């Protein structure tokens, strides 16, 4: 077995670090997770990496539907108390998967690199995974910001920075909220992390303390605590991160991707129109998929789910004008 302490060899990744790709959800997002798993297997990634699934409340039928060979399954659950625990277990039991991903080393021991993909993501370009693995092995953590030049025409407005400050304040207090103000937000829907990385312990500490500080009525920050706490670990505690371009975690509710009919894949909707590597059906994109602009003109309809099916929009159908919705969370 390869050494988990990659730093012992000067931060250089071993030739073939033992890597596991993990996702997880409850019964409500299982259809999305199934699409993700299909994108992994159809791209051959299950032959190069182990697969793990965090069961946060699947039905027995769904559980039996997971591949019995080649995928490790672990149950998720909170093992500490906090003021809103019973409330969350009643209204959002699957939220414990967000805690499970902080504890992947314990749930799936023995790997050098852990790659987390949210259940509402899918892989369009399998070449994204070697980049994530290599950078996680080199730096300890690799992720993408919720920023892109195309997102600026979407739902990120100036009010969101005030919302971020409020959420940080509810979870971590005014001092950290002030320090985090205007810090760019790392999205935790797609990331890679090395087994040796110092982020694990700081992230879990901040996550636990954040939930323990929050009360009913603060649902926005509660649902974002896993992401907020990692951002505190990176920005406030100065832990390193390698930054991926937005194409490795394209947040579809912030800007719909563009359809390149000639190439047959989704691309970023701005020059040089590079392919989207990992598609993230974030926010409203799960239930209200937008019309996609075509690189050669026109518009296309699609659910954005895997396997992707794209059809030309009717000639008289105009793209939906999406007003800036500053109340929607910028959440994976």
C-alpha cells in the first residue's frame, strides 16, 4: 500500500495514488446520483479508481439498485449533538451526508486521495479526474471558487456578500465573519483532498462548532455549514488550496452552459468556449433547467441530467429572462 503521507516525498504524488471517488445522498436525490454513477462507469473511471457511496437515507429498493461489486457503501449519521439536530433529522435527514463527506477517511479507510462529487454533479470529461487527483496529492486540497466571468451575468450580486457575512456570523461569530467578508467562496460540490491534509481536522472542528452555535430560524447558514467551515479553514486558518477553473465544477444555476452541437458537448458560454469538465446541477438547475444557448446560434432544451439529451428549442421560443434572484443560496 502506498504511503498516505505524501509530504514525506516532498509533496510529489506517487505514480498511482490510491484514489476513491465518493458521492452520497438520501432517497430524494438518488436519481441524480444514479446519473453521476453512470457517467463515471461509462467513462471508465470505475476501472481506474475505487467508488464509494454514503447512504444518507436511501430506500431499500434504491440500496439494492446500487452496484453490489465495485462500490463501497457506508451509512451516514451525526454522532454529536447540536441544537437543531432533531429538527434537521425530521425535515432534511439527508443533510447528514454533508457530515459524512468530512469523515471519508473513517468511512472508506486506506486511500491516499479522496475525491468528492455531489450527487447532483456528473462527469462530462473524464480527464478532469487525473487533474484533481494530482493537485490534491501535491497541495492537500483542490477545489473551485463560485466565480467565473460568465457567472457575473447570473445570480451573483453584491447582496450575496452581505448574506455570506451573515451566515459566517451565525455559525462562527462576528470576528470570523469580518475576516471572511469579501473572501471568494470555495464550492464543496467537487473537490479532492489528500489523506494527509491538515484540512480534515480543522474542517470538522469548525463544522461541529458551527452547527452547535446555530439555532432554528437560521436554516440558510445551517444548510451551508459544511461549505462555510471549509472556507474558514482555508481563508481564516490559511490552509493551502489548489484552485480549479470553473469548468471543473460548472454551477448551472449561476450561468447555463452553452451547447456546442458540432462537438457534441457542453462548453462554457464565453470565449474560448472550453468544454465543461464536470456539470453541477446546482440550485434551481435541478428543477428549472434553463434554455441553453448554442455556440453556432439558436437555443436548446435539456434537463441537464446524465445521460444528456439535447433538442433544438422551437423557433418561436425565446430564452427565459432570469432576473437576479438574490434570495437564492449560492449552494451546491
